[in-house]
DNA sequence: TGATTTGACATACGGCACGTATGTCGCAAT
DNA sequence: ATTGCGACATACGTGCCGTATGTCAAATCA
C-alpha cells in the first residue's frame, strides 16, 4: 500500500500551504495576510485553499495545530531532562517562556489565535500544551508534592503567566536581562504551589540559571 | 470659561462614538464590527470617525483606554478594602479575575486588544492595570512582605495568570464553580511571592470566600 | 483498454469594508 | 459683517474574502 500518487501530491500541497501561511501569518499577522498573495507565493490559488481548509480560519487552525505539537514536544523534552518531578514542572514552565520568545509563536499562537478562534481551551483536538501541563500538575498533586488544588486551574494560571511573561520579554528593549527577571519571578510564583515550601534564599541571592 | 458650545458638542459626539464602538466591539468582535454600521447606529457617518480617531485602531485605542481606567478604579477599590497590604494585593488579583469575566473586557481588552495593538505594556499612556499592580508589588517588597524579585516581572506574571484564568472561567460550562477553583489556585500561586510562607492548611480545607 | 466518474484545483463574480479626497455648513474671531 | 477654520458628510477607489462554476488528470470499472 504505497499511499497512492494522488494522495501523496495532495499532502504535499497541504503542507506547502501550511508552511507558506505560517510564514505569512508570522510576519504580516493574520488579518493583514492576504490569501491571494499567500497562495500565489505557494504556487497555487485560493481555490486550493478553500478546498482543503474551508476558509481562512481553517488554515489558521491547521497552522496552530502544527506549532502546538512542536511546542509540546519541546516542553516535554525540557521536563524529562530535569532531575526531579518538581524541577521538571518548573523546567516545563520556563520552556514555555522561552518558546514564546519566537515571533512566530507570539504572533500566531498567543495573539491572533485567541482573537480569531477564541479561548485556547476550546480549540478542538489541541491545546495540547494545556493538557500536558495539567497532567504534570495532577501527577505532582497525587505524589503529594503540590498542594491539592484543581490541576486544570493551576495549569491555566501557570501557562497564562508564562506566556504573558514571554510577551513582555519579547517586547522589551533588553530581552536577555528581562528574561532572567521573568524566569526568577516565575520560579517564585510556582513555588507557591508546593506542599512543603522550599528553603527561602536570603535577599540578594539571585538565581542565575538562565541557560537551558 | 464655559468650555464653549462648540467643544462641548464635539466631546459629546466623541463619547457617543466610543460608547457605540464599545458595544459593537464587545458583541461582534473588532474585526467583524463594521464602521459604517457602527457610526450609523450612533447617528453619524464614517467622516466623524476618521476625523476624531484617525483610523479604526484609533477608535479601539480610545475604547480600551476607557475600559482600562474603569478596571484600575475597581481593582484599587478592592485592594483598599482589604485589611492588610498583602491581602490587598491578593484582592487586587482576584478582582482582575472577576472583572475579566465580563464579555466586554474579555473580547476587547484581552483578545482583540493585544492582537490589533500588540503587547499591552507598549500601549502608550495606558496599561494602567499593569502599572497599578507593579506599584503594589514594589511597595510589598520594600515592606519586606514579598521576596525581592523584580516588581514589574512579578506584576506581569500575576496579571497574566489572572487574566488568562478569567478567560478560562468565562468559557467554562459552569462559571461559578470554575471561578472558585481559579481563585483558590491563584491564592496558592501568589503565596509563592511571600517572604515568609503562610501556614499551610491541611488537604481538603478549601477556601470558600467567593463573594467579593 | 476505453468510457466514465470523481475530485483536486483554477477562474470568474459579487459584495462588503476600509481609507482618502473633497465638499458643506456653522461657529467664532476680527 | 466678513472671513477663516474646523467638525462632519458625501463620494470614490481599492483590496480582499467567500462562493459558484469550470477544467483536467487520475482512479474505477466494464
């Protein structure tokens, strides 16, 4: 079963459209991205677009699905590299902050996505990032590491804080320095979820682990 | 100096446009709101609009400024009603969550605003909500109540978490129940900023203070 | 193998909405 | 009283989205 020459070429044009849309949405923004120009740049016409994705929002959905999957993979990798479940959770949050520094993710997933498609937790099939964090939190609660709050609520808050922080960092004049501040503040906030509070470092003892 | 009949009528049309836009943006969304229909509903034409606000985004800016001011006033009132500086800070955050339940604020300030105008911290003259929170955090740090993190970073994270939580609550099937979970999780997170951790309630001891 | 059908994609069309350029009318200052 | 300015209306061009229709190659089948 060789997938058929027909279906293969079709997948190719789908991928080409998504790839082109990803670039166009990222640099122009969703609203300002023209479907005529977008499809022409992909060597196609609007006919192909409406055939495969229904309308403009369908294409945005497809693009976001793809990016979302990539984000989950990277965040999970960061979590699994950590030395304890709790540090893995924190690393996951920090990974989201750093991921959201990419203009592509900022513009498409954080700004235009919610505005066009509505609340991310309602995106059908996806919002994989949120589910990933929710499961992590749930496991930490069951292990007695995190206080018994609602896992989904904690995940939403953590994700919201991380992504909003990234928005702030990216718009800052000195992204590197601001990123360090954001990560430090994020660690503080996250520690509020711990069942047994960590030892408090004395004032002025700044955390300097910025690199991955 | 009686402000002149001229200027008075002009202020009146400005206000009428902003009021109508606020309603239209809230129910249709920014992109789907037609300026023709919007101005007609206000008893005017697009000429008035472009004379006063330059373009469509200018009108959005004016609307957001107005809402932002109202939000700050309410959050500050909630803070000042509290019995201690720390509880005031928490009350401010909870107030943001509850404020963001209004569809008007959701749609205009949280969804369309960032998508059209970019990062809120760059909105000229405003983002009064963020500044308010930043100053509150700074005062708490100087009083030794909050750990010495970057005040602006903490404010961004707290605000992002609160507003994102509200987005989640509003989209939920059971807003009342979900709101309680969100507020409880928010209190946990916020406690991570404390210099001296609060006493940990035993598991199952749920906070029930939902009403203002 | 040749006819037929299916479906991926292109082309053509209508309509809406934004921004600008131009016109008009009333208030205010001299 | 005249003149100038500013608030707002009207008219126009342009771009873009969604749909309806057409076309041609590939898969199916007799």
